[in-house]
């Protein structure tokens, strides 16, 4: 393995270290700056705790929804191609390129009281804007492509010979799905799920618009952090930020593990 | 299980891949579907398996019309060219898969899989994973997996194409003896004519979606129905404008045949090829065995006389074609 | 999505255009594009260097570096935003204050887009064998020359795709940019926060108009980079 020049190595390490590592370290430093007792008190802050709980509730619904959709759509697009699936494929990638603020705007236009769908839904007593369902909807929207983008190229690469073989051995479609298909995309899906989780708990702009940022009611943890900063509760904000940063690190570990296992899967294709 | 194909037709979009194919395959035989790439042979195999639908015609297995029966109900064993191992499962679980689907009790599964492992000589690989197996071993595992469900017909799609010459050769003879021992109706798809001739009881030669000829290897080789079959099954050369097999040209005493000069001699182990050119500039080549070449002691530049071997009928015959 | 477009044009083409070319809007768009371009360009280079070091080298801490690259993907934008603000703003322990400047915004963008370029180049680099480069070396080419004429062209398509993605993401970025930018209209307001202020002040059709404009720009960029990338990779088979 050729080794790159020392200068390059140093340069890259410094760049990434300062750009990424420094802020990360800073978050934790700020959180711990006032000692353990202040830390404990801040963790018990009612507003933040509610926000935390809300974020968890959103994730519990949004992430599984996206996984089911992501895997299902990927299978459909790869194994049963048609004009419709090609459109679907392109549409799925859309949220990746859109600013979260625009996402919020779009949802508002569609689902507010006087919006296109909101009008109809309101008749049934469903309020999307400024409420929990709206936040879930926004979260699902922004993380829509994350699972598919991992699974689709993999499904294409693997091909369906194994599934066809299982069919000749007598297995029905459901059994084939769970014993063959799912097992071959496990780690790619895990990678996508980790990304989805990170995106859902970390979404700011879209949720800001859709939820109305009402403390104790529709304020997720990210919004709580933002609100604290705007009100100069810097310390409280950094506590919340640390929690999310910790969560991100956990997600990173999950990503790393998934990537590692996926690489091992590749070895036997040699 | 006997197989009847009746007027099978299949297109992919605007591409006519199988055109009105009719054939009957007898119980217990080993048939090779032979043809160049794109001849439709793999598609035909997949249609028999139920992995592909057909546009017209029908397929019968043992007298039963299975045209609309899905693959999982046809009781067939299928092996892909890439062996399609279930990478996430051990060799044991791979082979046991079809038995688990049939809800066989665990102890019985264990017995049957062990038997199969012994049959394909993979006993020591029970707990290994496919990624740890060589190509030949994966192929044997795929066969064991297909045989586990006691299929009535075994379908093999280019099973030896990805193996090197030696491993492929060994596996070929092993498959042939296995098939004779078990007596399962087997169909093998290949583009390699020597492979087909080596192990098949009967050849079905396909070209461009149509059957050109069927028959035993010897019959088809000696009495090809047309120029395509003749050229596909073996080497061809010309002598004085007549198309013939290089091994049907013999060297004779001077004056009895065409005079030609030896241009090149290629020694290829068992076979020696002698390239000759006659006075008009036409070139042919003669195929000799190792012994023949040694005895004749030829050298480049020698003048020789050539003629067609007596008794070798080299013009295409109107042999019955199956339609 | 259709709702967005109809709302944007609902009040006629004229008002769509007015909203887009309003001075504040233009200022915001210009600033956004500038910062995004610089950020993406820097990260194109940095991403290439980082991927290189990750793939073609072995040193301690490589694993951590690899994991760190994904951090901007995983970290909530607002966390990045407030941290960068505190780190480089008025309360900065480093005694710098780049809030309200285009540099601050660009740094935020660099943070967010680093993974895009690295991760798009990395797989290509990993699957590259050394053969072509070895052949060039036997023909007498020097290391820089080999890099310029062999390596770089092979990586170019992936690099372009990644940079395009980074660019498109950057022009829409909100959470990480909004704090450090201070949002001064005409001075340091990014397109996304301009749209935000329009939305929350009820000027929905203007917001929709500018959004459409931004989306058009984003898609145009993606198409452009995608086409460039495809054009380059066509010559490689």
C-alpha cells in the first residue's frame, strides 16, 4: 500500500479535526463547564424534558414507517420495474435536495387549515399543522430516501437468483422475503435506519415551520435548543445539544458497525 | 418425469426469443440444450422451471399441463450458473432449505442432508459458509440443495461454465454418473458442444429461438441437418471447395489426391493440426492424432497429397428435423 | 409539491417574478450561492484529499477519522449551528468573531458538506487497482503527472457528483447556518432564512415563489453536475 506524504496526512487531519472535531469537543466542554450539579439541574429542566420526550415519540413512529416504506419501495422498484417505478425512484430522491425550510413551507401549504388537504382533513377532526402528526409527517418526508438509497443499489447488485432458487425449492413469497431477501440486505438497511434515526431526531427547519414551536406542546428537542439560544439560555441550550451530540455519536457507531459488516459480506463475492 | 414442450413461443418486448418450439424429453434421460449465446436455450429452461412465463404454447410434465403452475409447485430442481448460494446460511442450512419449507421433522432433515452431503462429498463442510467454498464445491452444494426435495426433473443452467478446465471436467463426469445412478430426468443448458457431447444422451440444438436438430451426439455429429449444426458441433475446413471435417482429410500417396504444401504444424498435445495450402492459394487444415503425426514425420515445406476419407459423408444430409 | 408551484404562481407570473427579484431576495440568493460555491469547492479538494488518505494509507486514528467524516451527517444541524456560533462568535473562547460574515456562513457550509464529497469519492478510490498507475510509472511518468493524467480523470465523475450534491445541499441549508449568519437582511441573510421569514410573516406566495426559484437552481445544479459527470465517465469504459 503506497503511503501518502506526511504533509498531506497532517493537512487532512488538521482540516477535519478543526472543522469537525473542534465543534464536537466544544459542545461537551460547554456542557460540563459549570460542574456536575448544574448539569443535573439542567437535565431536569421541564421544558427540555418534554421536548426530549416528544422527539422520542416522533422517532418511534417515523423511523419504522420509513423503514417499511423504504424496503418495500426498493424491492418494488428493483424487482418489478415499470414506468411508474421509475417515477417513484426519482421522486424518492427529491427530499434530499430540498431545503428543510421549503419542506416546511410545502407541508404548510398542503395541510394547513386552508391548505389543499388540510381542508379535508379538518372536516374529520385531523389537524396536521402545529401538532404531533405534522411533525411526524415532516420527519418522514425529509428522511424518505435514506433507506432506499442504501438498499436499491444493493438489490440491483445481488440479483434475484437466490430468490428464484428458493421458489423452486417450494418457498412462498413471504418466506422468501424473510429468509432470503431481508437477510441479504440486513446491514445496508441498518445503515439506512441509522441515518434515518439521525435525521429524524435532528431535523430543525422543517419542524420549526410545521410545529409552530410551541413550548411544552409541539417543541422537539432541536427546537428547544434553538429557543434556548435565542433567549440567551446558552448553558441550557448546550445541555440539550450535548444530548443530541451523544445520540449522534451512538448513531455514528451504528453506522460504522453496519458498514463494517457490509464490507465483510462483500468478501465472499470474490 | 417426461417433459413435453408444445409450440412454446416467447418474446421479450420486440425480441422473439423462442419461436414455436416443440420437443419431447423422455423420462430418465440427460438432455443437453445446446446453442450459441442468444439462442433462447436458457429462456427455454426457465420456462420449463416455471421461472418465466410463455406467450404461446404449453408445457407438460408427466402428462400434466403445468403452463400456469408456478415454480414452487412444479417439483423441479434448478441450478443457476452462479450457483446462487444463500450466503447468509451454512452449507447445511442451504441444503436443508427445501426440506424446512416442507416442514419435515428436524431429525429427518438431519438424516437426509447428511446423506446428500455424503453423495456430493461435502461432509466436512457442513458448518462452513458458501463464501468459504470454491466454485466446484459451491456447485456441488447447489446440486445437493436441488436434489434434497427429490425433484422429478433437474435443470442445470450452464453449470460448468464458470469452472476451470480440470475442475469442470471432473464435475462433468461426476454429474453424468450421478444422473445415471439416480435416474432423474435432467436437462442441461450449455454453449459448449464438447461438454454436451460428452455427457448427454440426447442433444437439442437451438439457434435463434428454433430447434435445428435433435438426436444422439453421434447421430447429430455424423449427420448434421444443415450447415449451422455441422459448423457448430465441430471444426470445419474446405478441400477443393467442399466443406468437410479436418479429421476426414487423409494424407495419401502421391498422385491420388490434391497436391498441397505444408504451411504450418501445430502440436496441441493429443491433436496435431497441419495447415496446408494448395497451388491455387486455398488453405485447409488436417487433424491428426499424436501418433499419426509422429509416424508421418512431417515438416513445414513438405509437399503432400490430400483426399477425403472414403466412407466419410461430409455433405449436409436432409436428416429429419424435429419441429 | 404541486401546491407549492400553484401557490407560487397563483398570483400571476408577474408577482412571482417580483418576489424573486426583490432586492432582498436577490441579495439572499447571491450570498447563498456564493458561500455554497466556495464551500463546495473547498470541500471538493478537501474531500478528495481525505478520501485519499483514508484509502491509500495506514495510520493510527484512521478509524476515528473515518467515523468523524460522518458526523455532519448524523449531527443535528441546529447543534452545529449553535456550536459554531458560540465557538466563532461574540462569546468565542478563540477571540474571533465571524458572525454575520460570509466567511462564517461558508465555514458552516463546509462543516455540513464534507461527508458528501468524501463518501462519493471513497468507493471509487477503493475499487481502483493500481494497474493503470503502475503502467504509467513504467513508462516514466512522475508521481504528480500520474495523478493529474490517470488518477484524477478516473475519480472526476464521482467527485463531480459529490460536489454537485454538496452544492445543492448547501444552498438549502438552514439550521447550521442561521445562527452564525445573524440574519441581517441584505447583509448576511441566506436564502433559506429569507424564505423562513416570508413564511412566518404570512407572505406565503412570495415565500413559495422564492422557494421555487431556489429549487429550480438546485435541480439545475444537480443536472449540470450529473451531466458533466456522465460525460466524463463515458470516456472511461
